[in-house]
C-alpha cells in the first residue's frame, strides 16, 4: 500500500515537471514574438516608412532647389542681389508633410545647393541652411506639436493651424534672414552697402513670406486628403 502511494506520488511529480518544462504552444510563441516586436511584417513596415521618408526628403530638396533657382526674380543691389521666389513655400509644405526637422532640413539643403551654384549667393549658403531649417522647425512646432493637424479631421481647424503655422515660420524668417544677411554684409561689404541691401532684403523677404504663406496653405489644403489616404503624411 505504501509502495503504491509512493509510486503515484512520483508519477504525479514527473507529470508536473514535464508540464512546467514543456515547449511553449504556438499561441504562446506568437504572443511572445509580438510583445518583443519580432514579426517580420513589422520590420518590413518600419523599413518601408524609412524609405518613404528618404524619398520624400529627396523630393522636397529637389523641389526647393528647382523652385528657388528657376522660378525667382533676382533684384540686383550693386555687387549683391536679393530675390523674389517661392522656395520658402516648398520648405513650409515639406514641414507640414514630413514634420518640422525633416521638412526644414530638406528644403534648406535644396535651397543651399541653389545658393552654392550661384556666384552671387554662394556666400549665403550657411545663412540659408540655418534660416530655412528654422522655418521648418517653427512650422512643425505650430502645426504638429501644438495644433496636432495629423489628428484633426475638421477641415476648418486644419486650415486654421496650417495657415498659422505657415505664417509663424515665415514671419520668423522675415526677422532672421535680413538680420543675419546684414551682419554678413557688414563684415564683407561694409556698413553703408549693408544698410542699403538690408532695406531691399527686408522688402523682398516680407513679400516672399506673404506669397509663400498663401501658396503653401493652398497646396497643403488641396493635397492633405490624398496624402493621408496614401499614408504619405509623416508629420
């Protein structure tokens, strides 16, 4: 009798041990993989998103270069020049679609290339990189961080935040661009030449800000539904 009880106890212990050490079921394995993000599909989705970002960054860099270089009206100021153009509108649209940092940097790179290839503007490459990146950061801050346009569905609210973000980013540029340009010109051309160029630059930058705000807002409002449907809005 005692032997029989001992045998049953041993068998029961063995079964419990096997249960504890048995391989995970298929469901348990899937749950663990999901919790650690090991699904191949998730990895593929992340890679596809990175490819979309890189492609859109390259697209906006190219667009900003083309629009700034070939669709500008240059205003000579002695040996210097300023211009009326819509390159800033591309920077704003990039920031609305890609987010502030990526949109700003993409547009800044494109316009800086335009400056670099122009003998008159080549000295302004650092200024362009700084100012256009800041445009993107301000637009991204207002549109995505504060207004959260990517979560909105009311067209009027989206329009409000897009317009406000565009105006804020370009107003910042109206202050920065002529001011930084003035410092550049004082160092390179002398104070009297810098003062004359500052007035022209301020007018051109303000005019560009108004036209770029209108164009950027109109273009984004015309495209945002398509961008969302095609999952191309990454901001």
